[in-house]
């Protein structure tokens, strides 16, 4: 079974973001970029499936600018066999990415597609579900466990209030939650080897997909800052403040 | 304009989130219908009909919609969405699971986690874990939106909408429900509680979370946890408050032994009053707390419980 895994280049999760002075967007100049953490978990899961002998080939795919090839090389270093880069400098939103991935699914015919549940920049949490709808495949979102069993896959999902397990026919789309696995780090020899693994470059036009979206970003602002309050000296003072000042007791 | 709201269900009953989503629909303006989909959901439909500002409750009551699996739910929404200008759901794990399918099948974008309405086509939503707020305008014919419920006060329950059955039955041979393990608790649900008390890594172990029980009982509070406490295995992940857990905005939030990582703050900083109890007086949580108490939580918690 072939596994397709989608990755996205985003701002590194440790970077404190700044809004541009003209409020047009978040400032990404000279900011450290990395693979989206949920995508790292997706790559890890795909590689583990290969190590278990369930997957025969792992193909990594991304949609983004030329620099996004760094993230594909990371996926290759982590164990993906080859990569597809769909290059665009446009702001590709979930729907456009899902349409492009649907074309790749059509071409590659994977048994399983694994994506992160959301990217930590736009926080949309849409692409996997949209891909499932467009390819008419079942979905197991927010996965904390993925168990391939013959013609089916059981996916345990993190839902509000607990866990839900669903059985899906294959091929299927899975999106990862944080607790699915702990991604490994790439080793230096693997990073060197990754440079020689095949990486195809395509464009949205090759797939006949229009990237432009009907949603426009009008403005980006910093959220209202919350000011720290006072320190109280004792439990009695705390209860007094909550009763008489904040009036929440 | 007319708006379809997909209701959230909790064990077959109408979940509190829906009253907040109806409030968001009122902010957009237009006729508001609610869709209840599930199996054996008459009680939920009756409850939804009482929500203020609702025109009609549409009920799809069939075994295929039990557990609200994404595939049949997406097909149902596609079938019913004609004629509506907006389809809304809460940004619950159900709303997030189902709505993008509708959007993709209608070839429109989806707006996630909307927390403010500027007009019928312009909305506010958090990006970068709430560290920036984007104003976005949608020119799509159908607007598909998930609502962050903490952004909208719930509507009242003095309405009397009409209830009508939906005949459409989706086919589903692709996915099936296996099991669900839901946390059982007599306490209020985290997302809707007026008071939340959360423990962090400072609690030391899962056993010590019992120190929060007595206080939660006295305050009618829900109990939450930081990601550090969940990752350390103290408590299950459905208790997690934060960017990757529940987003809460209660009247009173009490953070105990929580340092205040950005990922936790993203989940609770819109609370009306924040109290922090921590032994480290430099902990970042104090920068957002209205009232901070520096000290040993193992002494403070029993004292607080006895004096409340």
C-alpha cells in the first residue's frame, strides 16, 4: 500500500509572531520556518507504517513557494521515499490545496493519505476533510491511533469529551492529532541521503487547478492585551477580592 | 438572507454550544433554521425549538446519522444547503469534522473559528493560535462558517419554532462507528461552565487533582488541566484547556500550578476573571491573572476549600 503524506511550511512554532505595522498580515521576513508540527506527526505515522510493513512506499507532497522544498527534504530525511512539490507563490488556502491534493490522489492512487489536522499559521483545520469530500473517500480526523486491518482502517479520534473509534474502508484520509505519536529527529546521514531522493516539481496549472480564493484578508491585528492584575497575600484576601471587587463568588 | 445552523448534540441532547451559534447567526441577520441530525433526537429538536430567534427546526432522525459521522452528515448538509446564504456550526470536533466537507462539495471556502461578525460577509477569526486576529471577507455565494462559541453570548429559551422532519437519508458504506469512550462526570461541561479550575504540572501527579474536587464542588466548577499535566499522564486529554484542547471563557478561571505557556493562555485568556496560584512568582501566568497568589498549592488549596 502506498501512503501519501501532505506537509506544509509554516512559521516555527517557537517563534513569537509579530503583526506588520500596516496590519496587512503577520510579518514573516527573516523568521525561522519549519514543517508544521501536525505534519511532522503525519510523516512519522507514514514512516512507521512502512517500518511495520503495512506501507510499501511513502510519498510526501507540499503546495507552496520554492523554499517549501526544505520541508520536503525534511520529510525525505525522516523516511519518505520521494516527494512532489506543487510550486506556487500565491496564498493557497485549504480548498485550493485540497483540490491539488485530490489530483495527486487521482494520479498516485494511495491506500492511505495522512495530513496534519491543522496548520499552526492559519489554524483552519479543513484540508483533510475537504480532500476526503473531493475524492469521495472516508475520513478519520484528529487521530490518536491508526490501525490498518486488511481492507479497513480503524481510527481512534480525539473528540470533545473523549475518544471515538471509527472503521473506514480503504483508501481513506486520516488527519493527525498531537498524541498520535512522537516524531523522530532526522539523523545526519539520512539528511545527506535525502538530498538524492527524487523530488518532482509541478505547478497548479499542471493539474488545472486555480489557486485564487474568494476569501480576502482585509486586516490582521494583535489581540487585545490582557493586563496583569494584583498579587494578593493570603487566601482570605483572595476570597474577599473575588466576592467584593470582582463579584464572581 | 437565511442561515442554517447545524446543532451540536451531547449524548443525544442539545448541547449548550448551539445557543451561542444561534447568537452568531443573529449577528449576521436573516431567517435562522436549525438542523438536528442524529438518531432518537426528538428531545433535542424540542429544546432547539425553544431557542430565541429560530424560525424552523429541521430534524433528520435516522440511524445513518447516529454519532454524526462525517460522510453522511456532509451529504445531508449538501442536500439541505440550497437556498441558504450561510451554514454555521460550532467549532466543536463535530463542526470541524463535517463543515469542510460541505464547503468542498459546494466549491466554496470555509471560515473557521469565527469569533466576531462585522457584517454578513466579513468576519473576525483568530490565526497563529490566537496571537493575531484576522478580518476576512468572503465573496462566496454560500458562506460556510464554524463559530468559536466563547465569542457570542447564548440566546435565551423563550422561542417556539416549528419543527419539521427531513426525509433525505444519506448512503454510507464507507465509515462505521466502532466505539466511544466519553469521560463520565457530574460536573458541568468544560466549554460551558461559569467557573473553571485547572491544574498544571505543579499538581505533581494525578492523585493530587482530587485537591481540586472540593473547590469545584463548592463553586459548581468544571475541572481542566494544562497540556503539561495531560502529557505527564496526570489526567485524560479531554480535560485539556489550551490551543490544542478546549477554548474556555468562564466568568472565573482558577489556574493552579500552571506556569502559563502560550499554548495554555490561548485557551483561557478571554475568561472574565483569572486567578493564578503558583509557587513561582515569576511564572508568566501572573502576567494575565487579575489576582495572583504566590505560595504552595498543597497548603493553599485545602485552606481555600475550607473558607469558601
